[in-house]
C-alpha cells in the first residue's frame, strides 16, 4: 500500500489524546484468535485494546467504542472472517474506522487480517489483506513487519511480562501465609542395620513368589538376599538362614557389592509395596507399578479421612462416569489408586512420594485400550483443583495408616521401620486466592451425564 508522505501520521500524533493504541475488532466466534493476537502484540511492546481483555499495561481506556476509535487508536486491526462480515458490531466498528482513516488522510488506518480466506466485503475491497488463513505464525510476522514499517508506537518496555500476567485474574495473590503439602511422607525411623541371609538350596520360582509376597527383601544373588527383618515363621524352613552379623548401612559402606543407600531405597520400596498388598490393595502396571482399591474393599466404596482442619470427610474409592466423544457416550469405571517412589533428593533423609492414579476399566471390570484409558483419566480429573487432589492423597495415606501413628512397616520392635502418617508440609509467606480462579468449562463433547457430584468429598 503506497504512502505519499508521513503527514497523516504526524497529524495523528498531534490530535487530542495519545494515539498509541492498536484496536482489535472481531466477531465473537473469532475470540480465540483475537485474544492470542492481543497478547502477542502486547509482548512485542504495543499497547492493544481488545474488548474482553481491555487495555494491557496502560491507563484507563475510553468506554465508548466510537471515542476509542476516533481519538485513541493508532491503527485499527480488523479480523475478517465469514462471521465478522455479517455481525452488526464488527461492521459498525469497521465503518467507523474507515471514516476516521479518511478524515485523518491515513489510507492504511484499517489493517485487515483475513482469518479464513473469506471474500472481502464491499467496505474494504481496496485494502491489502494480511493472510492468516494459512497459518498464524506467518500472518503475525507480516503484521509485525507492517507495524514496524509505519513506525507504530511501542510504549510498553515490559510487554512480555504484561502479556503473561494477563492470564491471571486480579487479586490472585493473598498476603496470608499458606501451608503447602508435598505429596511426600517421611520415613521417621529406619533400622540402622541390614540383615544378610543365605539361601541354600536356591529357591524355585514358585518359592520365590511366595517369599516375596510375605517378606520384603532383595536378592543379590541366587544364594544371598538382604532384608531389614527376619522372615516370617515357616519361611526359614525352606533354606533361608541368617548369614553373619548385621551390617550398618549409614556409614557409606557397600553391602554385598552394592551402595548401602541403594539397598535401603530398594528395601523401603519393597516394604511399602508389601504393606499395600497386606491391606488388600490390588496391584497393576501401566507404565509404572501402582496399587488400587478393588470394589468392596472399604464400606460403601468410600474412604474416610481427616482434613487438615480436623473435620472428617470421605471420597469414593470406586465409581462410574460417562464419557462423551463425537456424539457417542460410554460409561467407564474408575478405582482410586496410588503409585510409590522412594526419594532422597526432596528433603534431608528418605521420603516416600505418593502419586494418586486411577485404574480404569469398562463397567464389567475389563481392561480398556491404553489410549482409551488415558483419555478417561484426563476426563475424570479435568476440573479438579488442588483441594480435590489433596483430598485423594489424604484419603490414601489415611488408609495406609489404618489408624497407626506412625505407620509400622516391620522390623524389630527395638529398631522398627516406620513411616509418618502425615504429609510433609512447607510454609509459604503468601498464598494463592483460589476463590478468584474459575474452573475451566468442560467441552461440549466431554460433558458428564447425570453428574451427581459422586466424586466430591462428603
């Protein structure tokens, strides 16, 4: 588009009020593009007005659209599509902008962006479009080149920060101190010594399975294994015998050629898995080993637990939901579950990291394809906030504790293996005002049928 001289831009800068804003006009159906473009231009340092976002990083803006276009706008960016061609508001805004551009003798006051390849309407047929229908990246590049060529004001030195903060609602930060729960539980006491056992003759496969189900241990060879505790009565009759004195592991010594800390991590993992099985949780594997509540394990399939406030409540351990996709509905069943991992890099000492997972089947309890399981898991927790996830972690830990404080995982009474029944907590000097956040609206094709709050706490 040819410019005879710069006198129109000079005139625009000298009009009453600062003409340093880009005005984005669009139809409601194109809101996603408009909001994306608003933030991208803001990040580049431009001051942008978009009706649902308003002005990012600037002073108050005129509430009357006509006044905003006539007196404050540097360039009017029109998002043209099959929707905006016929909508009253976009048409009125373009009409106003064309009149302003003519009065200012600024032929490129209106910069049209073609979103979907639609044919231009009669008002802007003589203007050069910036194509966005082939890709937003290419369209944005051309738009930025255009704005740079006409020396568009870029008053925001912190545009990128302003754009990022625009995603958050106002008053999101609370000045009150907040307790943060880690999904980690301390091992409050670990036996100071590891016991070495000889196995003679070597156990057969079925004997190994029986021993593993009843006694946490680690084989280091077919004839040698390590454990924190003696085997239950009767297992020793199969050739498992104590071999030598107990071995201290906390002095950095190697045990049977293995780093002592690695031996301890493995024995702690075996102990918590053995504890889960003893409590009759079911074992499964889907990219990682986890344990879940079978139907009927707890009364009414509800796990009762205590909130940090001291009140008691519950969550469902088993339930059914309906998943909609492309007009087709399918019910599925979920089971509350937990995955374990022993860590030494979170805080000083050993902790057990608990991660809530869900075992997904059809309503008959049959396994589903991996891709289907993943989509159902996302569907189940898509609107859950921190409190919902925390409640389920608290419920599982309460079940593992089974009334014990701390949780006893074995070992000699004089030197037991014990796990805390409380999550590790940290204290933050400020918090997040979650009341200011709104949960995301579910997509139409993922709405639940008969959503009766079966997944809420009681």
